């Protein structure tokens, strides 16, 4: 069932091409703004790049999360889906996976652009960086899908989503920036182990919270 729901969301994006194009276009625009606003030395780039990078990715993830739920709002499709004989935790997982896929694809396209225009000298250990990116993306997808499902039917939900999401993901973003900065500076894992543990804890907490409460937060 998860595969069917995920396929449905991905086919909608293939036909409309709204989410990915919006995410990539916004990401490139913000990257160019960063690049032409200042020209720091290579040493300073390594200091500021992680924060700029994750701020950008948080913004584009909000676009994906909001749009993936707002598409269901049209013709009241989400209510019809909720009335179907499926476990709502299955719906939560499919929404998380859909947002995760869009975010990973966008990052894969935007990272080279970001590195080129900001002239980042090194990303450090690539395998560690990919692991951190994946876990942070997963945390954003978990918390974002949960909150988006809760506010989807509310008036002004496009404003409520970032208003509620950004404070909640603050610990995750701080940990992501600290971990990314340590990896890019080739620090030993022992130096950023605490931040990595916070990321893992965040994923576990919001993953379980979403699975257990999505049934209730999506009630009319």
C-alpha cells in the first residue's frame, strides 16, 4: 500500500512538474543571492557555508512538504483517502518518503551549484556527509509531514506550516550545521558525535510521533 500511495504522489509530480521545479528554481535563486552578496576567503566559506546551505534546504523542503499535502486538498481528495480502509500511518510514511525523495533530488542538483558559486574548496568525507544529509532530510520529512497534515485544512495553512515547523526543527538544524561544518573541516567523528546523536534522536522521536499520532492530527 505504501508503494501505491508513493507511486501516486510521484506520478502527480511527473505530470505537473510543480514541486521539483519550484524547489530547484528557488534554490538556485537563493544560491546566486548568496554568491553575489559576499566573497569571503576559502577559510570563511567553510565557516559560513553549512549554515547557508541548511537554511536554503529548509526553505525548499517547506515548499515540497506544503505542496505534497495541498495537492490532496483539491477536490477534497485527502478526506476521501482518509475514509479508505487503510492505516493512516501508511499514509504518513508515503508522504514522508515523497518529501524525502524530492528533497534528495533537489539537493543532488543544488549542491554542485552551491559549491561552484560559493567556491567551496572541500566537502570533507563525502560518505559521512551523505549520511548526515540523509538523516537530517528524514527528520525534516517526519516533522514536516506531521505538521502539514495537522494544518492542511486550516485557513492560511501555507503560513501556519513554516510558523510551526521552523521552531520545531531548530535543534535538528543546529545539529545539521554543526555536523556538516565538522565534516567539511575534516574533523574526527568524536568531535561531532553529540550532534549526530541529536539528529538520530530527533528522527526516532518524530518518526514514532508521526506513526502514532497522524491518525489523530488529520481528524476533521
